[in-house]
């Protein structure tokens, strides 16, 4: 008989990790503070979507649930940039067969819970809010809607209870627990572009649309019902800010100035803007992620990041892949697995947190910048010419399984390379040159010398 395992949180990461563990034959009990999303109709209402890339798909494949989920995912092959005057520019994300996928958060979460419960025998306990934990006894305390208090123990406990994790707050009270949270000055608000009167997409559906405007931006991802979910990222305070968008006139004038081509596609803009909350964006880091090698934080509970690389869920799903690989390697010795995971994964989580902030700057400021676009073109050319020696940073993060910390280091090295290339006189006109290749080869040599 295998150990009993508790997962706190039936969000995206908790429900996927439950599938992995149940497949290995464990008795898995998942506790979730919300009501059962299937009964509460969680999927209905606004369709909030997420970008899934190869790290996420790999975990779903390993858990044996990829095919069920792929049919509802929409491929986005690149960014479609909308200028202030309405010109469109398409920038592919990678090679022609590479895409990231728009998936419904509610649909994905619901599917994972159903697979875990119906096919893998996982026990879900909804309406159970974790309010306390005894870290020495490996015990969680839950509060139920009728006021009942329940205590549950298990050999191993995983905290997948999100950015404001109850389990992590208990750990924070222990000595030498490092914790930091930092908020961006920007918040976000979700808006909608519905399907047209003919039931079609109002814009190209094979792209993630971006309206980059310097200190703020609007993005839109397609949904299977042919609508788009838009997200406005804007400072809370300042000249262009949520604080200054209070009246109908202010909202209209702001959108007509900066997102003119989107306004006719958003018939419920005013209502959506006023009804939908303005939410904040936080980066959370902590160390350790584990207690006594028997309790482990995973997903946003240990590493919440800002959404600009589309890697929050992907990195949480990658946690599951790595843990399952370690289970293979260490013969399901969970004390060892938790210890090794804690020692090796935190560096990568910190790296993707840094990369996500870096991509925020890239998306809002640079995607319309000619030098940035030239760098992208040269990077794609170098990758075509030297596929084994050069992979652009975006591809490393989004289309590979290279550890995030390696990608971050390589990204810094690539910044140095492009500083030299872009300084060449006349580079804008002529960049497919021997001079560029010479700089590249010299950079490669220096890099390999530095790496010993
Ligand atoms: C605007 C925005 C856009 C994003 N876009 C992307 C994207 O495109 N791609 C991507 O990969 N990621 C994206 N993310 C990040 C992604 O949403 C998160 O990384 C992901 O949801 C983390 O999953 P999780 O299961 O760890 O946490 P959550 O999804 O937050 O799940 C935590 C679960 O724990 C439950 N819970 C919380 N407290 C308790 C408690 N005390 N007791 C019991 N249960 C509890 C919650 O109800 C919830 O069900 C985005 C995030 C934001 C904010």
C-alpha cells in the first residue's frame, strides 16, 4: 500500500500533479477552498485564457492528458502588432511550425479535475479552506462553510495553493525562511472583443495581438468561441493610468487615442471597463520551498511571476514534469526527491521571474522599435544558419526545455553579441554579411573559452 498524499489547491498545478501521483498508485486527496467548479459552472462567464507552450504541453503529455486538451487549444504563430495608426505587423514567434496556444483557464482546470477524479480515482474535497498547518506533524487544518474545522495528515503534502498560499504563510513563520514579494506599478484589467455578427473572429486568430504603447499596452488572445480576451496593462497612477480613467469620457478618449482600431470591435468596452476588476501583478520568491522533506510548495505557491513571458502555468507544469522525473530517478523516495527538487529548481524559478519582467519591457516598449525588430531578424537568420549554435532567447524559453537559468545567462550573453552587431555602420541596410558572421563566431569562441 502506497503512502497517502495531500495536495492543497485544485488549481491548474494541483490538479495536474494529482493526476501524476494517482498514476503512480498513490491515494491522493486534494483540498480546495472554492466550490466544485463543475457544479458552480466555473467555465461559464468570461473566458479567461492563457498561453501554453512546450513546457506545459510536455507535462500534459507525460501525464497522458495532452490529446484531450489539445483539441480546444488555438495556435498563435506570432505577435500581431497594432500601431497607433492601425497598421498591422506580424512577427513570427519561431519557425513556421512553432506556435504557442491559447487555452481557456477554466476549461483546462475543469478537464484536469475531471481526468483526475473520473479516471485516476483522486479524491477532491471542495469548500475546504486550509487555515492552519502543523509543519512538524505534517497536518493541515481546514475550515468548511458551516464552520466545521477538520484536520488531515499525510505522509507527504504538496502546497499548490497559489500566489497567496496558506501553506507558505505557515512556513514563513519558521526560522531562516526567505521570502519576498514585489508588485509592479502596473495593474491589469480584462476586456472583450466578441465574435462578429457573422460568428467569425474579428481579427486574425493565429496571433497574439499587441498594442504596445510605451508604458502601457493592450493584448488579445483568441478563444474557441471566436471572441478574444483582451488585457490592458496600465500603471495604477500617473498621467496614463487607471487612476485617470474614471469617467466614460476619460475611458473613451483614452481608448480612441491609443487603441483606435480596437474600439469598434469592443461594443461592451465601457461596461467591461467599469465592471471588471483592476488586479495587481506580483512576483513572489521564497527559499526553502520545503519543510522536513515532507511538505513542498509547487507552482505559484513557491514562484509566482508576472505574466509577460506566458510562463507562470508553464513553469508550474514543468515542476510536475521534473518531480515525476525525479520520482523515476530516486525510486519514489520522496524525502530525497523533495530535497533535490528544492536544491535545484529555485534557481530556475528565480530566472523565469527575471525573464518575465524583462519581457514586460520588451512587449510594451520594444516590439514596435526598429532596432529591436532588426535584432529579431538577425537572430532568426543566425538561428537558420547555425541551428546548433544559436537559439534566440524567446525560443529557448518558449520552444525548448532548456533550464530557465541557462536561458537567462544565454540571454545576457546574446545582449553583448547584439550590442556589437548593431553598432556596425549601415547594419540596417545590410546585415547578412561576413562581418556579422565574424562577430558571431568570435562571440562563440569567447563564450566557450569563458565556460572552460
Ligand atoms: C493576467 C494573467 C495572465 C496569465 N497568463 C499566463 C499565460 O499566458 N501562460 C502561463 O503559463 N501562465 C499565465 N499566468 C500565470 C498562471 O495563471 C499561474 O501561474 C497559474 O495559474 C498557477 O497555477 P497554480 O495552480 O500554481 O495556482 P492557482 O491557479 O492560483 O491555483 C491555486 C488554487 O489553490 C486554491 N487555494 C488558495 N488558497 C487556498 C487555501 N487556503 N485552501 C485551499 N485551497 C486554496 C485556489 O482556490 C486555487 O484553486 C497568468 C497570470 C495572470 C495573473
